C-alpha cells in the first residue's frame, strides 16, 4: 500500500469468533456464537488487506477497542491526504464512533438497529404494496434526518425496504451516514462491506 497510489481507501471494521479447544487464557463463552472462543476485531481495506486486528476475550462486545484498532490506520492515511471512508454493521452504531469519524472528515455508512422511532419515519414503505406479490422484489428507498437522544447532532439516515414473494414481512435496512451519495448509492456502498466477512473467513 505504501508504494501504490490510491485516491480513496475504504476501511471495513468487523468482529468474529475464533473457537478454542482446551483451556486457553482469555477464552470465554460467547452467548451469541454459542461457543467458547476469542472475539477478535478486524479492520480491512477494500483490497482485502488486513490493516489491523486485535485478539480479545470471548465475551467482550463487538465494538470493544474499536478506537485502538482504527486510530493508527486512520491517522496514517489522513497524513497521506487520502479520501478515507468507513463501513461497519449495527454493532458499531455508537455516537462516539460517528463523532470520531466526523471530526476527522472520514465518510461513513454504518447500519442502525431498527426501532419504533425509525420505523415511524418509513411507515408508508412498511405497508404492503398493491403490486405485491411480485416475482421480483419490490424495493423502496427513503432518506431523512434523525437525531437519537444520545446523539450530539442530527444525521442523515437512509432506509431500504424490500418486499419478497412468499415473505409475510419486508426486509428493512437502515443506515446512518455523513455521505451525500444518492440513497441507492449509500445502500450499495454499505453492502460492499460484506466482502470483509468473507476475508475474515
């Protein structure tokens, strides 16, 4: 990376389980993964390079130590004057992460866990469309400004609602972002983080 010029670097942060066998220091039971494991955190770039990783005890929250892992990598790229972008799932939907990224002018797209307030914002999209059932998914997008009680400012939120044939309820995706891309562009950009899960595996 040091010898290759890039105008834009995308950083994907995620955690995973690393099951253990026998008595290993720091290994504990994780109820989500239903195993005794370590719970490492990873930071990849869009080329599949592991920029940083930390081995953690099995029972820590997914976003634990996020800044310790992200800081050195972000600072290195910011010094190089590269456009830096960040993606993560709902485990990293924390106001301190948004504030960290915003103060450094790092663009981000982070999934939000759904709640009643957010669902009220997209209520019209949650009504079964008249053309349903349809052989193809019926997809709708919406964006709005939202401020949770724990946030220091209002932020842009983008939603995607998909109705699939044979499914009683729609699939809902909600993303908080500071990017100005069109709504479809935000969703597509966020969906790219799925490749990081494959690199972890």
